């Protein structure tokens, strides 16, 4: 009996919380390029452990179309589940986009990273991408001529701050990602990630309250209109009596 009670207590008080992430890398905007593909990976803290799914992936090659010459559609799925005891080091997804240069060599066309959304539900994020730049014109020409453009040896450095202050970069393109987030047992461990408007019921739109306010406002307008009509009628009667008095005095 005591063993059964202990098991029930352990089940009711979990030691970890779960965050399930699925969605897709939908598309990218990269004017002036063609035949691009993307890679993704996740960066997370020491207390986080992947419980299921894939941490890395590489998409198919997408070509631009005549309808949208700057847009590349991948719709590449992402699906992973994390478990942790601490929200510190919340996971980030790092996206790298590659494509051929003038000589046909694959070079990086953009790096970017964004945190996984904190609240459950469906979310969409647009990441501003960037590429490293050479520090001088000579290095820039040499890298273009040899086909070895500046790039990070480990794309995960994009999600970290170490050494970023000495890195020279240039903005280039955007990537759109959609997320579906499901959390489990976070509130039991003392972490509340529900939207603020759901925590305060007074902020949630109340259809009945809106209807009653509209009805009261219409009654107010009706009363004002009725009062105005009475005033105008009294003024008209007063003018008629005034004119009648003038006629009689003549």
C-alpha cells in the first residue's frame, strides 16, 4: 500500500517538463539568387535533453519561379521534443541557407537563429539572415576568385554571443518558420507560460459584455435623440406663440 502511494505521489509531482516542437521551414526571400537549400540545427542549454525527433536536417533544393523570383519555398518539416528541469538555455533553431556561386561552388547565403516560442499554440517567425564579410577588399576579391567565401565552421555559433563582437556581417534575406508548440508539466514545476491575456479573464473579449454595452449605448442615444426632439418641439411651439402674439398686437 505504501509503495502504491509513493508511486502515485511520484506521478503527481513530475521531475521534468516537456516541450514538443513541430512545424516547418516554410520559405525564404533571397533576391538575386537561385537553387537554394537550407540546413537547421538546435542549440540548447545544459539542462535540456532531446527526447524524440531530429536535431538536424537538410532540405531539398528550391528554385525561383517567374511568379515570385525572390521567393524560395521549402516547406521542410521540423519535429523534436525536449525535456528539461530548467527553462534557462531555452532551445533556439539555427538556419543556414546555401546555394551555388558563379563557379558552381556551394557557398553560404545566410545564417539566422530564433528562440522556440515560449507559449503553446501556433506561431510564425521571420528570421533576418546575414552572412559574414571579409575585412578587406583584397580578401573579398580573393574569396570570390577562389570560391571560398567567409563562413562559420560551426553554424551553432550564430545562437551564441561569444566572439560575435569581432565578426563583421551583412544582412541578406529572410526565412519564415511556422511552429506548433505543446508543453507538459511546466505549471506543475512552477513555470507558467500561458499568454498574459489568458491569465487575466478581464482581458479576454467578452461577447456578452460587449453586447450589453452596445445596448446601453443605443438606449443612451435614443434618450438623447428623444430629448433633442422635445427641445426642438418646444422651441417650435414657442416661436408659433411669439408670432401669434405679434399678429394680435398689430
